[in-house]
C-alpha cells in the first residue's frame, strides 16, 4: 500500500453510463492529481487540486468532471465516455510547499469503455 | 516548450549487471526537478529518485543513481546489480518552476526493462 488508494481497480462501462472513480490518500498531502495513461503515450495530466481548489485543468473534455470534497478525497465523475477514453487513470498526491518531492501514486483504475 | 524524451522503448539486462536508461529533457526554466518512476505490472507508479537542477552532485538512492549532465540536458537512470524484480516500465519526469510552486510535471513515454535470469 502506497498510502493512496484508488477504487475500483477495473471498470468496464458503456458509452451511456455514468460512473465515478475514487481516490483517497492517507498521507496528509495537500495536493492531488488525476493522470491519464494510454498505451505508448506519456502520462497526461488532467486535473490538479491544491488545498481542495482546482488549480489545473488541462483542456480535458467536459465528460470528465473532478470533485475534491476534502484534502483526502478526489473523485473523477465519468459520463457519456468514448472508446478512446479507455486507459489507466492514475491518482497521485504530494505535499507542496516543502520543496520538490515526488508524487505518491495510487495503483490506478483500468477503464474500458465499450 | 518543455519536453521529456526517452528513446529506448525496451531494454534487456542480465541479472546482476548494471543498466542505464536514457532521458533527455528540454526546458527554459533554470529551476526544475527531474524524477524517475518505476511502474510494475500492477500499475502503481513508484518514486525512485530525484535530481534538482541546482544540485551539485548526482543523486543516489540505493542501487539507483542519476547521471545528471546539465549541459547536455540528460538525466539517465543507472540501476546497478539488476534484480528480476526490477523488470518494469520506467518513466522519466520533469517538474518546472520548483521554487514558484507550480504543479506541472511532464512524463516521458517510458522504457520497458526486462531483467533476464
């Protein structure tokens, strides 16, 4: 266990479904992130939350909707996805303001859109 | 524009030997950080090592060392005494603006390392 827990580990959903990915960190970090990892492509930063405020939104389609109700939890709400959205979605957290440190990542949610 | 390049999609190394994974970067920011992560088949990304742009010495963490050549903009990862458990994807990443509190990390496409028994 890394201290960042993602659920579910695997998700298969139809294009008309609505689902949510959950991320929880037990490290007391003050920033949380969603990344998308597709085959043979670099990790793509989707959203950044710092102290529960969204500070980055990298031109992500509106069918992805993040939510950060508190500093320990981060959600990614999904609706009307496309097959090209199938990927590994990684959540990460970090403690900002104390020098450059690496992320702590979760194990990811493997999403398949059918 | 900021960029990370990993030119080796796959590498093989014999167990107990050393291996170098290449990473070059491009940035105009004088303050940046370079990271290496390991991603085993389980999916999670594991932080390995960090090098700051102003660090005078190359970073080392156990069997991992970072060969930082600032003028060449390279940050190669050296794994000594390879073990079967080192088989994984390895990602180089860069963060700009480490003193200004920005959050932008960019990642390379990764190198898949296979350690042979």
